[in-house]
C-alpha cells in the first residue's frame, strides 16, 4: 500500500501534507503547541498507514509528525506511510523506558522550555478499538508532562475529516466495487442448491477469497470480519452475525450476507439478503416491507436533511405499513478511513460522542446507510448497509449490487 504522494493524476491521490497544514492551522487557532493523537481514525487520516498495534502520532506546530508504534510493526508502517523512517519510530519495553516516557520526552523537546498546551484525544465510543487515551495513559502523560496543560482536542481532526476529498471517495468506490465481486461469488456458490451443507463461516470465506483476489486488503470489521446470518439468527436484532457461526443454511430460511473490504484504508461494506426456497407469503411480506423502506430511505438522503428528519419520515412510513415494530431504530452510521466509524456529524449534540440527530448533512459527506429489520417471532430479519455519498439533491450508493431479496432454489 505505497502512497503516491506526488502523483496528483493517481485517482487515489490524497494531499497528506495539505492535511497536515490544515491540522497545524487549527492547532494554532486553538493555541495548541503539540497534538498527541491516539485514535485509530487519526492515525489513518494523517499517515495513510494501517496501525493495528497501540500507536500514537505527535504533531508539532510546524514540521512533520512522528508516529510511535509497537517496534515489530514500525518498519512496515513507515513503508506504507508517506512519512519517512525517521518519522515512524518503534517502542518496546527495553532499556528501562516505556512508551509513555519515550513519547513524553519527545513532546518536551518540541515545547518551549518543555512546557505548553498539549492536545489529546479523550472520550468514549461504542467502537472498541477507537483509541481514546485510557485513564492510566492520561494520568501517566499528565505526570510526565508536568507543567504542561493537557486539553481535549480531537474535534480538530473530526472537523477536517468530515467532508471527503476526491481521492478518499475514489478509494471508497474501489472498495465497494470489490465488495460487489464478493457478493457475486456468494450468489454463484449458493444457486442451484449449492447452499446445501454450507455453513455461515463457509459463506464468509467464499466472499473473503473473491474480494482478496480482487484486491481487498482486509475484511475490516472488528465485529467478526464478514457478517453472515441464516435462519433464526437473522431475526436477532437484524442479524446476529458477529461473527459468522457454524450454523448450516437450510431450506425455507432467510440468509443475510454482510461483507467488508478495504482498499487503501477506504472501506467497502454492503449487505445483501436472500430467501431460501420454499418461501412463505409471510416471509415475502416482511421482505417487501424491508425493500420498500430501504428504497425510500435512499431517495430521502441529501444535503440539508438531518438524521432526525430522515428517521421521522421512515418511521411514519413503517407505521403506515404496520411493520414499525420490526425496524431497529437508526438508519445509518458514519464512516471514514480505517478506524473512523459510527460518529454522525461532530461531538456537538445531546448524546456526547454519539450521533447528533440534528446534524445537517453536507455535500461529500460519506455515510453508511445501515438498516436492520427483525421479527424474532417469525425467525426472520434483514440488513442493508451501503456507503453513500451525500449530494445536493440525492445520494450516491457506492455498492452497485442490485437491491433485492432473491429466492434461492
């Protein structure tokens, strides 16, 4: 995953030095001397490298940032990133020095007289590998940087990352194309009674192999890679599919296939649903409800709409059709480069570090249209996920795999 930093004709080009300049300008406006980034989304957005081990990025007021990651991965991160090896350093519990002492000493050298305002990333998330500083880390940095003020500054990155540039969007487009390859492979495998004897885990593997062959770097979801559910598991909150189980697919059951790809830290995520023959009228009733509300939701997304307005319209529709009890609340989650999930808008709503229901969508925001329908009593449920780009008067779905619920015989 080598970054073409100087090739602006590359469709996946991102101006990372330009991003750094924007960060440093915002730091100056907030009187922050050094930014200590610890979140996965921050590392992805600034470095263009995947950092799966505990990592930190130190951004000075001027000059290049420096990444500190676990020593076994430092050379690879430097190779992936636009930063050179002098700005990607490894830490390890050797020589009597831990990473906090090493990083604190590095920060002190960047501060006038070893003191100043240090921006940190603190908060909470339902996303396990978010990367906010732990209580222990905060206390240790506070002690090691005695005389400096630690201020929460993660909104600097969040504001800048909200609207996606062309190179980022093109990475999402390619990741979604790869996901469509995975869906086609699954369909080809299960038709003509091919599903017989297959397990959810096998379906996940068929999709993964096809997507890897098409260029995917990772089935990136921390909830179990590719999420597959069949039968009663589809009715557990719209697909108890984290991760795929060893349950076999059987005739007369629903099948939900939610698969993931990664291309240059851009993420593909799309769900497709099936009904395995024979299909009952009741199953088709549920299926048509779901297809109709997904179609209406996609037609409603556009700039100047808010999550609250969209949810209100969709739930009114579900009430009219008498299936509101089966809709899992929520119609989306945020998405950015690897590690940037769930947040809609900024941390400026009534639910700290969560979706702001009154956030007003802007052009070139990228979201996941994420919808779940569940009727546990009928052992049926469906899921739809697809990255979308908010446009002025509409949205663009990035996965082009046809919306539908197909009967498999």
